[in-house]
């Protein structure tokens, strides 16, 4: 009798909180994401994507389909979660755009100018 091999779902997290990383890794991740944002602002998308790939490698987060990560900048709790950018919720507060992860958007959705 043969045996079937069952594959398991990936165990990589789909999001990560910087406070769960060691301080040197968290600092490096923040610097890489800051650099990626600067490259994206200048339309240098390949460089930005390469930096996101480095963050994915450093943190062990499940690579999003788009390859792009976002950092929660929620002004209600400052969680700093790093997650799939396609799942980001954004709002404007004056002229500043803020990003909320799914959890923050569900628990305390902000709409700006509140």
C-alpha cells in the first residue's frame, strides 16, 4: 500500500510587528522600508522592489503576490505592523496620508481630519 504525502500550508506569517524582531533587525527593516519609500516616490520601482524583497528575507514574512509591503502608520495605536500593501487602508489627515493595517482598520478605522 502506498502512502500519500500531504503538503502543509505555509507557516510564514502574513504580517509582522517590528517589536517582535531583535532591535538590530528591526532597525535594518525600518531603514530598508524608508529607502524603498524614497525610491518609490522617485518612480524607481525596481530598486524599491529589491528593498522589499530584502525585508521579506530578513523578517520571514510571507511574500505578498505584489511583492510590495506597507507599514501601518495608524495614529490611534502606532502598531507599526508590516504587511501586504494590497491590504492597506489609507486616509488623509490634512495633507498627510496615513496607512492602516487590516486590524487597525477593523478596530479603530480613522478617516482623517477627526
